[in-house]
C-alpha cells in the first residue's frame, strides 16, 4: 500500500500531508547505514511521509535513501513529504534559514514539505546541541518566538519550505504566534507527544478550533520502559484481540480516527508493515471511548535537559 494523497489530510495552507509518517529518531547506537536502509525499506513498504530533524543527526543518511528511491524510479519528489525541524540553538531569527539550508544540503533536497520549530525554548547558539555552563546547567536564552516565526515565514516565502509549523508548543505559545501583528502564515501543525496515556484532549480541541493539525509522536509509547506497549495495557490488548489486530495498530488507528496525523518509528521491516495496516480496519465508537478513557497525562519525553530553562515547566500549562 502506498500512502499517497488519498491517505492525506489538507493543511490550512492548502498543501496535503500523508496521515501516517515514518519516524526516524533513534538512539545513538543505531548507525547511519541502519537509518539509510530503514528509510529505503519504509519507502518501499509504502511510507511517503518522512519525519526528521536537525538534532537527529540523520539527515545525510535520509537524504541518501531519498535520492536512491527517486533514482530507482520508486517515487518522485512530488510523492514524498519530508519534514525537518529547526533546533533550539538556531531560534534567533537570523539563524533559522541557515539551519534549514544546512538541513536541505544534507537531505539533498531543494525544499522540505514541512519545516517546524522543534521546541519553544531557545538555547545559546554554538557547536553544542545542548550547551551547558560550568555547573552543568543548560544555557537557554530569551528569543521572541514571534521573531523566530517571521524567519520561518521567510523560509516559506523563499520556497525552501512548502509548509511551516511548530512542535511541542502549548496553547499559550500557539496563541502568541496566532495573535502576532502582521502574521502572514499561521502554523499548519503542532507536533506533540500523544498516545492513549497522554491524549492531549485540551490541546487537540484548541488546535481543531484554529485549523491546526495535531501530529502525534511517541504514539507507540516510544522506547521508554514504562510504556503501555511493553506492559500490554489490558484495555488496548482486549480491543486488539477483539479486532484481530495488534496493540500498536490499535494505538495508531486511535489517532487516525481522532483526525490526527500520526508518526510511527520502526526500523524492523515486519513492524513497519504492521503499522501501515492501521488503515485496514475501524475502531467502533465504544472502542474509541474506552481508549479516550485511558488518559493519565503520562509523558515519556520530560525534556529533562530543559528543566533549568526559564520557560520550563510549560507543558501542562494552558
Ligand atoms: P514511537 O513511534 O512511539 O515508538 C517507537 C518504538 O516502538 C520503537 O522502539 C519501535 O521498535 C517500537 N515499535 C514500532 N512499531 C511497533 C509495533 N508494531 N509493535 C511493537 N513495537 C513497535 O516512538 P518515537 O520514535 O519516539 O516517535 C516517533 C517519531 O516521532 C520519532 O521517530 C520522530 O520522528 C518523532 N519525534 C518527534 C519529537 C519532537 O520533539 N517533535 C520527539 C520524539 C519523536 P522497532 O524499531 O524495533 O520496531
């Protein structure tokens, strides 16, 4: 099955995004060639939406995989939807385009489909992705996110990004952008952690009211030890058994039926294909209600490295 435009969602700026994306972040022990091969296999399996980021340090490997699949005729550039993100050390407005140009060079692309502000906290620019002071505290800095957003708009206007959006923003931070005087383009999406134990219902209804698509990451419980996936949550398992599906497929289907775009990372070919089959079945409204009832506001991504920043904690704020 190919996740072409029929399995896509229209964004507020008129572009379309495939509703199931291939996640590419992996622990440092995973080699560049593993990422490259996994991305090639994902495209062969049918994924068209590839999610990466400057900080994942895998853009070169992904670029090689994309080029290979385009060269062998499996896909064209138009078939692909490629997302990357500007990291926190590049949030000063004058650095946003530089970061995108570096990403594009590594990806061997002339534009990305979606460019996101990765995280709403700016860190001191420099070589270190997470700069620390002598006491080991993260060195953040004050950058007006509205100025960063204007630089994102300039990237879109220059044709380097088809769509622009944000990640890990709360409602207040979204409103800051939406209410910016002279706003030219609003964020088309907000990519956030979202799964049955963190269903983001409040943020989701806010985003719906503003025509901002919520993109779910960590939808399979990520690699964390305390996941429902590894613990086999009895409710998810019972629904999966009833429908003849796996818990992972139920978790992905749950997000699709709520109208989200969902990312799934697997470098294992069988699980990659299993995740694509989230399109082949329906959950009933009772199933959906039971899944909504599992929320317990559990985060697998506490972003502990940002705890010293003046903007932290912010996740659970409005
Ligand atoms: P995830 O997709 O929730 O889970 C990935 C884990 O689930 C991996 O350990 C994978 O192992 C396993 N898995 C995949 N399919 C499975 C299946 N069918 N059955 C059982 N286990 C399965 O985690 P994630 O990578 O943290 O999030 C997805 C993507 O979102 C990332 O790759 C990244 O692109 C993006 N992301 C964005 C942010 C942000 O701040 N914007 C943060 C985190 C992630 P195998 O590989 O061995 O199958």
